[in-house]
C-alpha cells in the first residue's frame, strides 16, 4: 500500500510513523540525561499510541480531546486516526514551549489540519467543552489533579465515547482516585489494558 507502512494494528501513514519513531528516539536520548521527572519529555510509548490510534478509529471519532500534549507523540497517533475518520484533535497543555515544539512536529508530519492546540489548564479546557460532544478523551497530564476535574471527563463524552487514561499501571496509586470515580459511575464501564505504562479505558454507555 503506497504511502503507508504496516503497523501492528493496521496502516499508519509512512511520514507520520517515521516522525513518531524519530520523536521517541529523541525523547529517549533526552530523558536519559535528566533525573528530574518534570524535566523529561515523557512521550507516549508506541504500543500505547497504537491503542489510541485503534480506539479512535473503532469509535469513528470525529471529536478527540487530549490533555497533555508533551512533544506531540500521542497527538501524532490521534491526528493520523482523525485524518482517517474525518475528525479533529484538540490538544491541551500548560507548557507553551513544549506545545510549540509539538505544533512544529505535527505540521512536519503533514497533520496540521487535523489538530488545534490550546495552552490552558486541563480542567478549564474540559469545562468549556459541551456535554456529550467528545468521542475520545485522552488524559496524560498531572494525574493527582484528575479527581478535581470530575465530572467533566465523563460529562463531555457522548454515549459510546471512550476515555483513556495513561500511566494506569506505572502510577496506579496516583490514578486510583480517578479510577474509583469511574468505577462508581453507572454510565461507565472500564478496564485496564497493559500496554505502554498501562491504559485505563472507560466506555460511556
């Protein structure tokens, strides 16, 4: 298939996949020189990215929101999926410098038309989103803040929409308060998938 490479879950645009590979390699080199967690790029692992890419297309996502742009690895996976579904991605982060770099990387991968960026707090961004308007919401920000954002993460999802939370295994204790809220919500059914650093996936019924 011209212009694409075979991925574990299907076809990903060749330029996008090459961009992801280069970004992941650069992040590994950078993070190896930093001991402070906040100074690391902490880009999404490829296995978790493939899961996001697959889920977005499975639900036919037209409106995708991610909180936690970082350098744009997850943005690339989501934007490639959005191009296939005819959707768009809103990517939110408080780090203006990192987000500017992500914007450059996304544009270089040919995905600028699929992504809008906002430099704003995650809770404030979700508070501005209409009820039931999001097909897929991805949270990859400061995990201890998530309970303060409730009920926005479920309120914004449409019926059949999906919430994905990163670091559900690597930082299970920090994700646990949000997981408890999800488990107690009768509108949601959830599971944890052991790819990357662990993805908590919840479906709004």
